[in-house]
């Protein structure tokens, strides 16, 4: 019950890492607003989790994180339903990519920047204002990626957006510490979710082999780390990146 009494928003909470994190937070006693572009899947997740009889509570909310007014409305909804906000997990994201010189900027750059980069900025801004106005401590956790710290095949735009998430985190921690707000970014490696499952079995085997345990990370393993970071036990972790990549970054360095 590490998160008992805390209210959290989890974006992209209907699926994958977000969904596993909702389940973990609720088991730890939190009240969670499951925010996703699909209200239907967010509501389904909320209903399924409620049926487990877990300690906390959930509600569902439709949001397109690439639209600031929707992100502001999401924060207002969490406060309306649960009375306050303590944690935001800016996790919604899309992946994919083309070789750089094949890019059409309106297809291969702008939409992904709007979701993966602007969406995190909007979450930090809207939740940061709420924490400041409440006058209570707040935690901002945002999902970057191993690709936020390195170049990779077909990842020009994704890497840019995920690098911005790390920079936002550092700057937010620096500026918002005066309000008792912490910010942390996580960099998952290869996690068994819909984003990865779209690839061929051969590519998935390569991805698995690049991690120390020769398998994909489970979404629940990321969720365990996010729950710790959201808790008061992580109060000394601020403005930094927590690598949850099963050794990928070290292993790649060893290969190089
Ligand atoms: P996923 O596809 O299972 O979940 C992503 C969720 O985000 C979905 O429920 C989707 O509906 C939602 N979403 C997409 N666009 C949205 C928008 N505009 N507004 C609101 N919600 C939106 O994938 P996942 O692997 O759980 O991804 C979660 C995060 O983890 C993403 O930011 C992704 O980039 C990051 N990540 C994933 C991996 C991996 O290997 N799976 C690795 C590193 C980082």
C-alpha cells in the first residue's frame, strides 16, 4: 500500500505499460484516472480492474495528449473525481519510423512529435500548475526510451521526441523543485506490448537477444519501477533518467 491516499493520472493507461501501471498503482492503494485516446478501452480497463476488488479506485477519461486543452481537461477531471492530484505518468505514445530521406514531414515527423513530445510537455505543464495551485508535493514521471539516448534504425523522429522527454524532465525538476515537485524519466528497452508485437518474430527475437535476460521485459516489471518512483520512498530521485532496459544500454556499449 505504498501509494495509499495518492491520486494519479496515467496516460496511455488502456494498454501495455500504462495498463500494467494502473493495475500496480491500484494494488498499492492509489486512485487512478485511466486516460487514453480510446475511451472505450480506458473504460474497459477501469471496469476490469474494479472487478478484481483491488484496494484503490479507477475512473476513465478520453484524452488526446497532443491537444493541450484536452490535457488540461484531463487534469481537471482527476481533481473533480478524486479531489486532488499527486502523480502524473506521461506515458501515452506512438512508435514507428521510416528512413530519414524518405520522410514526408507531415506524416513521418509532425504527428509523432505532437504525441510523443508535445503530449509530455502538456502533461508536465497542466499537472505542474495543479500541484502548484494545490500547494502539495507532486511527482511527474514520463516515458522516454532507450532510443531517447541513442540513434537507431528508423527512429529519427521517435529518438528526437524521446530525447526531448529527458530534457523536459531535467528542466521541470530544476524549475519546479521550489513547489515540491519531482520529475523523473524512465527509459524502457524492449517491452512486450502492442508497439513491439507489430514486428516480425525474427525481429522480436533480435530485440530479446539484445537484453541481458534474452527476453522482452514484462509491462508489469516497468510498472513496479514506476510505482516505486511515484512513492515517497523515491523522494531523493529527481531530474534524472531511470533505465529499465534489462541492461540493453550497457550491453550495446559492450558490443560497440
Ligand atoms: P501500447 O501501444 O500498448 O500503449 C500506448 C497507449 O497510448 C495506447 O493505449 C494508446 O491508445 C495510447 N495513445 C496513443 N496515442 C495517444 C494519444 N494521442 N493520446 C492519448 N493516448 C494515446 O504501447 P506501450 O509499449 O505500452 O507504450 C507506452 C509508452 O512506452 C510509449 O510512450 C512508448 O513509446 C514507450 N516505450 C515502449 C517500449 C516498448 O518496447 N514497448 C519501449 C520504450 C518506450
